[in-house]
């Protein structure tokens, strides 16, 4: 992880969310090397410095990665100020130490990756690596070939890498859309650009990882060797024993 802010280090190690870490630090509940630190911007090296919350050591968790079928109506945050259910609520104890690889918005379902490996998460979400995300989309009304070409060509700085129309009618159109950046609400904003409303949106793959037969709320472990097969060139942190 290298030299980072204390609040970020606690978040990345799974000790607390970034906002919660800042509150704990301000309250004097966090120590570095046995000494209380009140500055969330204090630089630390998590692999070297001894970090603790209320006297309990915060250490990098054993390497884990999971694939979750995110249900509709669930937010991709650790805690929601509006009290809505989160993906961490869905996972329960299985979520310990995990961070999400990107996000899916409230109404979007499908594949969400979570891992203890922040280096891998950063690699997968870095636009420079052009990792393909594939979505199955249902849009209200007819999407023409010209509309699909516009989305692939770019609208307001956004562009799909591929747009495939499966079937269409005056009532609705079913498509598969591929992206390589994963910007906020990118699919929905592309369809807004052609004056079409997305009524259903599901992510079915991320890089070489597939949603498969997972049902909403179900999840499965992903083994380290499978990461190398799914995403050649991916950067993994060293495995940490349990």
C-alpha cells in the first residue's frame, strides 16, 4: 500500500470506513505505534506501522475475493446515511475486511466484486487498463442502429466500447452494452443521450469474471489462481496468512 494517510490506511485495511476512521481518529481512539494520533492526514506505512483502534490491532486481512449478485435497492457503501440496505448488510460477516471493486447504483443489479486486495481493486478500476464491463440493458422504446452507433461513437464525453441490439420493438429494446471505464451512471447517461430510459440494468461480467448462475444476494469465493486466468496482468498483493 505504501505511505498513505492514516484514515485511508484504516479504510483500506477494513478497520473502518474513511468517514468513520476520521471520527475515530478525532476522538483519540486510534494509535500508531502505541501513541494516540488525532490527525487523519498523518502519513503511515500500514505494512510497517502498528495501527490500532481502541487497543485492537488493525492488520491486513487474509487474501480474499468474492463475486456477489447485487440485488436491486441495495447501495454499494459500507453505511448509508438514509438507512438503506448495503451490500455489506447482504454479505453479513462474510464482508469483513472487504472493499468493493467499483460500484453499482441503487437500481442496478448484477456482478459486484469485493476483495481484501486494494492493489487488485485499484488495477481493475484503473481506466488505463481498459477492463471490460458487460451489461444487459432493457430500454423503454425503440433503440435504432443509429442510436447504438451514437453511443459507441461517444456522447458528451462518454462512449460504449460495444453496443449489441438483441431485439427491439416500439415498446422496448434489449441490448448488451460494454464499457471500459465504469464512470458514475455511465450506461444510464449514455441512454439519456439518445432520449431513452433504462428500465432494467444488470452487470453480467467484469473483466474475465462472470455473474454466472448467482441469484440476487448470492455470492461465491474467487480463488487467487482464477484471478490470474480471468485477468492476465492483474496486480495482486502478497497473500497474507489467516
